C-alpha cells in the first residue's frame, strides 16, 4: 500500500511538472510573438521618424511632426525592451519548470522523470 501511495505521488508530481513546463512553453511562445510584433513597430516608427525628419529638412513639414514621430519611436523602442525582458523572464520560468523541485522529489525517491 505504501508503494502504491509513493507511485501515485510520483505520478502526480510528474503530471504537475508536465503542466508547469507546458505553461512555461506557452508563455515563452507568447513572449516571442509579442517581441516580433514590437520589432515590427520599431521598424515602422523608425521609418516614420526618418520620413518626418527628411520632410522637415526639405521644408515640407513642421518640427512638431518630427518630435511626435521621435516620441513614437522611443515609445516603440521601450516597448521592445520590455518585450525582450519578458522573453528572458519566460525563458527563466521554463528552465525553472524543467529543473524544478519535482525533479528533486523524484530523485529522493530513487525515481527518474
């Protein structure tokens, strides 16, 4: 009976670990998709800024438009940095899930995942 309980505990630990890893993988995938979107936003904002600056230099637009596009570019760059941080945090979460306490509990029991 004790062996059955230990096996059942190990199975529950293993299932919980699988769920944790799957959740971490989904988070990482979402973070990578968000980063890709932020990269596109930075590219678009950079093009808009360069166009606005060029138009200003040619006397076709006001400096206010240059400043507005610069502000948008800087906002996009900040969002990209935050998305990069989120990707790193998701990667850390995944690594913690892969080597979490469940592996130690199984090792203490003499079992392997």
